[in-house]
């Protein structure tokens, strides 16, 4: 029997410690928006991630039949399209998530394909996939994160002005780094080497050294206030650093990850803003709700700010040591050219925006339909999509099939289906959806 190309998904939510509690968590609210026998939201339990896709660690299911999406795609490969199923088999090329972050996530990076295969072969328990995991984050609420190494001059500034940091890095390593960072000319390779040496020096500190220096750091931050770190740097002022050191210390105690703050860009995203992280890029999300899309993998190499398995030497060895101002990491969405807005949508400032990272496995479209009757019609795609509504309500239609969709509802849309989204909100309200898709 042919499989309808539009069906509602029941998606699982996981309870990592850093998730927002109870219904404060968007991941929990969205999971609870779909009937499920085994989910009752508990007020004091953290709910971190809603997973939408075929990944076996938390497989999404067809709401009507209870069959896993992987099972359906295995039986009906047309849902994925011939090119996608030829290359990726029955597994979706992407994993689509909603994260609700209450406490900082681990200092982490995701291995490239080659390293992922090696780690998976060596330690399948901690590295469940043999695939890379480049990822994109799109803010649903205001979001804070640590992403990529700072411009070297900023790291040099902190090594010069924050004594506990310099002590852990090592006076010689710090001096060599500052020298390399200040050398205006010269190629990148020796600078990246100096950065790796300084970062590696920090990350090889003993627990006792960290305990001692974290107390000095917190005391210094408290006593110096806005003058902390000589007032900080343009991208992260002294008072912001004081608040972050205090907050992370409150969350994780004497954790080396707090010192990593001085090496990484601290970025805030407003709703709709996005960033993209290539494999081997260091990061740690700090707060807020995001849509996240990634290649289908759950490989995380961690080195701090976490009770989970840490693999510090692998992290220090694997990083790209790219360094750049945060604006170079942000992604700029563009108007999606394959959707048509009706007059109501057009006149009410609705928008269909494409977030298109430089990889094959996924892109994401954010559709914001403002006011009653605003409609967007999407050209057929040769590939699979997953749609989630994050605000308001409306209808989702493919061919003759038309369903109501509201906040938290998730739908799978099979290949070459012409998709129509129409809002059913008040004239001053928004109906917002995100659609992850792969087309090769
Ligand atoms: N940057 N975001 C991600 O990579 C998410 O998709 C991961 O699932 C989380 O980072 C996992 O974080 P923990 O290992 O619990 O610290
Ligand atoms: Zn990550």
C-alpha cells in the first residue's frame, strides 16, 4: 500500500541535566503537544532535547501507526527520493532537534568523518556513530553560546590581564602565545600551533590547580567588577565576564571549562539569528531555546562543564584552531526562492527564510506567516522534510491531505510533495514553522 507523503510524527525528548525544567522547556512542551503514553512532564525534571528523525537513540514514530520513521522510509524509499535514498539508505541524512538550555552544555566538538570512524571503532559506547556532525543553531528565544576561538589578540589580552588563567596555561606558554598573537604578519600555521599549545596547557591542568585558581578567579571577578580583565575586550566587556564566571561557577563549581570562556567567542543570538559549526569546531551552548539541525550523528567529544564522559586529549588534538570574530561564524539567512506567498502573507510582512550551510545533508527554512489566512506554497522538493510548528497555529497540506498544525506539532513531508502552510492565527499574531530538508 502506498504511504501518504504527509504524516504526523511523535518525537522523543531526552532529559540531559542542562535542560530547562518541566514546562519551562520548549522541548518538553513540544513533545507533550503530541499524545504519548509514556510522557508526563514533571515540573522538577530537566528536558533538554526533542529529537526529530530516524536516529536509533531516540527514533521518531508515525503517530497513527506507531511505526518508526526509519521503518516507513525503509519500506517506502520514495519518501526520501531516489538520490537521497541511493546515497543515505533509509536513514534521514539529518537529525533535527529543539534544545532548551538552562545550564551550559559541555565544552565540546564533533569529530570529522575520518575521526568519527576511528572513535566509533575504538569506543562505540561513547561514540555511537561513524559519521561527522556539522551543526547549525537557529535561535527561537534569545540565546547565548561559546563558539569558536576568539581573535588571538583577545586571548592575548586575557592572558595578560587574568593572572589565574595565565597560571594554569603556564607563564612560558602564555608568553610564547602572546608573542605569536602580536606578530601581525606571518602565516596562520604557527599561530594555530601557539593557540593549541596555550589551550592544551590550560586543559592539562590538575584538579588541584584548577580548584586553587578557580577560587582566585571568582574572587578577582567579584573584587574588580567592571574593571575585571582590564575591562575586558570590545566583544565581551569586564562586567559581562564577571557575570559569566559567576554564573558558570554557580552551575559547575571548580570546573576547568570556566577558563575556556577566555579562549572562545561569547555570542548572543536574537530569535531568527543563526550560527554554523563545522566538524572539529569547539563550542558550548550556554542558554536559550534553539532549533538545531545536524548531520545524522550523536558523536560529542567533551572536555569540561559536564558530568558526562570527557576525552580531553582527543578534543585538544582534534580541534581546527580556527580563530575569528564571532560575526564570521554567524549565518545570514536569505529569502527562500521556492515558496510563493499569497496576497495576505505578502502584505502582512510574512517571510520564508533559508538557512543554507555549506554541506549536503540539510538546510532549514523558517516560515513566519503573520495574520489570519497568510499562506505559503512550497515548490515540490526532491527529498525528505520535517516540519515543526514553534508558535501559533495553522494548517499543513500536501495534495488532498490537510491537517491542523499548532505549536509543538511535527510532520514528515515526503519527496516531491507540494507543501502548503496557511495560518489560522489572529490578525496581529504569527504562525511560525521550521522545516529541515535534504535535496541533493
Ligand atoms: N551543540 N549541541 C549539540 O551538539 C547537541 O546536538 C548535543 O546533543 C549536545 O551538545 C549534547 O551536549 P552534552 O553532551 O549533553 O553536553
Ligand atoms: Zn555541539
